[in-house]
C-alpha cells in the first residue's frame, strides 16, 4: 500500500469521529501521491505521517461570569500544528460548533495556506464553543479575558501568533490583546488583526475578501475573462463576505446574494457600495440579522436557507460563486445547480466550504476552482505583513499593503499553476496548492531531522 493511503487509513483509525479533520487530510493527501513517488526522501523521513499530527493540541477550561452573575464555562482550544517554516499562525474561532475536530481541520489547512503566502509562518488554529451572538459587550470582554488567561502562556510573537476568524473580529481582538498586554506587561505583535491605534495594519480587515477576489480575477484572466458585468453570488455577511463584495464592485461585477446563519437575501439589483456599507454597519456595529437588509431594501429573503440552496431551488443564474461563510456549505447538488446555471468560476473565501462531491463536480465540469487554502490566503498573508510592520516598528500605507497583497495573491496563483503543471495536471488548482504548500513544509521538516 502507498504511504499516502496508509496515512489516510491511520487518520481514519486514530480519529474516527473527526470528520472535518479527516476530510481536510484526505483532500490534501489524495493529491500528494505523485510527490511521494518523486521524493522518496520524504517517505523515508516519515514526513507524511508527521505532517498529519499536530505538534501539540491544547484544550482548556474557560470560566467567566455573565451579566446576571451566573458562572458560565466554555471550552478553549489551541492546536499548534506545524512550525517548520515559522511561528505557529492561524485564527481563533468563537462559534458553538467549535470542537477539537474543527480546530484540527482548520489548523491542518493553515499549514499549507501559510506556506503558499511565501511568508515565514507555520500553521495553527484556536477557538472556543462560546457563542458571541446575543452577548453584551461586557460578557464578550469577560469571556475574552478568561480565554486569554490560559492562552497567554502558549503564545508569543516568536512562538504562536493568533488572529481572528468566525466570531472574532476587531472588538474581540482588542479585548484579547488588551488582556495579554496587561498580564505579560509587554506590547508586542502577539496577535494580528489589531486596531490601527495599537499596532494593526491597514488593509488587514479587507485582506481576505479582497485577496479572494484578486485570486478569482487571476483565474479568470487565464481564460481572457474578468469581473466586468458578471453576476456574483457571495455567501456569509461577515468580514470576508463584506470585503469580497466591496472588491467585486470595484472590479465591475454585480453581487446578488448574501446570507447569515438564519437567512439568505437575493437582491437582483445588485449590492452596491451603499448597501455594502449598510451590511457592515448592521453586522459589525448593531450585530443584527441579514433579514433587516431585506426589510430596508425590499428584497426577497429566504429564512432558514443558505445561498447555495436558494440558487438551486430558485434556478438563479450566477457567473461566479464566492462562498465566504463556513465549511461544507456547498454540497454536490448545489454545485451541480451552479454548473447548470452557467457558473464558470468558484473561489473560496471560506475554509473548506465545498464538500468533496461539490469539488468533484466543479472539476468534472472544468470550472475555474480556487480552493480556500489558496484563494483566501490573503488574510493570513496580510497578518504576516502586520507582523513585519510590528517587528520593524513601522506602518506602511494603505496602497503599499494592498499592493503587497495583490503581488502575493498573484504569486500564490502562479505557484499553484506551476506546481500543477510540473506534476502533469495543468490548471488543477487543488493539486497545485497542495503540492506547492506541502513541498515547502516537507523540505524544511527534512532539514531538521526527526524532531
Ligand atoms: P464572520 O464571523 O465575520 O462571518 C461569518 C459569516 O458566515 C456570518 O455572516 C455568519 O452568519 C455566516 N455563517 C456562519 N455559519 C453559517 C452557516 N452555517 N450558514 C450560513 N451562514 C453562516 O467570519 P469571517 O468572515 O471571518 O469567516 C468566514 C469564513 O472565512 C470562515 O470559513 C473562516 O474560517 C474563513 N476565513 C476567514 C479569514 C479572516 O481573515 N477572517 C481568513 C481566511 C479564511 P451569522 O452572522 O449568523 O453568524
């Protein structure tokens, strides 16, 4: 049996209940068979076996007091997956669905994504099953402080540098950083996504959404296409979705959908910049529901359905799909509906938003398909730029950071295409992203011996 199959079996056997983690591992390993054949030195050094095991996985108790004076207890995680090419780096997610399986899948993806950025960052991820929805600012602050009360001993600017993810935006990063600074008595670049007044980088909030659209534009360019006058479906209405919409508008496309976990809005007239500002205000300041968009702009709203179900059920035509909400949001049926309705390009702002069946359908139908670890790497790349600015004690201008982001996204796109070509699958971005990310990490692991 090949080493790749052996390792996949081992993961299934060792972590039988960790479905998303298994899915992420299999999706990567399936494309690495030719790497194992071409690089027997990786096989001999046990790189495949080692890369699927986190360096360490920390689980901790997070006790805090709610506004009524009741003691609440949540579970906290930090999975430090791989630091072969730089300090552990990856976001923190606060969502009721968070468990060790979810954090391991995200941490595993992060290793290869970070390697693709060309910046020296290893892979990690963290989070908690805390649900920020419906919590007061005071409750969120006390929770973040309790979370950091344990996390601080595991992180540091040269060790592990967390950032935001679902449920962790500017407000939460402020509370987390403030508490770290207090108990460590140091002001260092230990987190990214910080506010501009205390060490953050311009363009970091925009970076994942902008980067996803830059990546999609690069894919379209290979077919002499662009965003102009294209109908675009975006899912989610959080950080990634908001700035993906902004960038699509700048590039002349028309976004017609958004959603949150309760409902999907379809706005055939297009979500222009004013409407996008409304979504930002609604979600980031008032923390309201997306159905309020439908009330304000008198559009249709489908309760209890995600964007991809609505597109399938209503037969809505879109040219480009940007899933920017959560994992496994696009299933096989939805992918088939996208194909049937004329979609030519899918670029993933979210992590692993397409099921394996959906990916097979994109590939069988020759869609331009940019997997999350390549298409959404702009966020962590700009976190890397924030780390550089913190080390240099300098702040770059908006134009400078945006330009570096664009250059990085173009370079990721090229690395994917080059690796896919070198391994005999031209145009296969899944294979290209996995091989380009993996080989960089594998070479570093090989250099270190068995550690
Ligand atoms: P946010 O919390 O800002 O937004 C998430 C959005 O997705 C919200 O609108 C949320 O709705 C919606 N959502 C969550 N779960 C579901 C669901 N089950 N069905 C429908 N909608 C859902 O998170 P981000 O925008 O930061 O993250 C979105 C995705 O992008 C995640 O996969 C994340 O891992 C990935 N990502 C984020 C990066 C970043 O820099 N922030 C970097 C790279 C990837 P509601 O408001 O109801 O919660």
